[in-house]
C-alpha cells in the first residue's frame, strides 16, 4: 500500500507540471492587454478568497471569545 501511495503521488506531480507548462505557453501567446486582464481577474479571485477566509476567522474568534465570557 505504501508503494501505491508513492506512485499515485508522483503521477499527480507530473500532471501538475504539464498543466503549468501548457498555461505558460498559452500565457506567452496572449497580447499584453489580455495578460493584464487575466492577471487582474486572478488577483480579484485570490483577494475574494482571502477576504472570505479572514471573515470566517473573525467570526470564529468572536464565537470563542463569547464562550469564554
């Protein structure tokens, strides 16, 4: 079972590397304006995820604080 786990893990890494390569090729074929638009969209997505995470952390902290009082 240990060997199966190791081999499955290596397969995932190989797939990730090939996906990254494809993305890089596509990225280089885009114009400057298209790259800026894609980058802006990705930044907005990550910022929304970070804000949602911070909001949930704050809510959990408030719950813990109320339980202590």
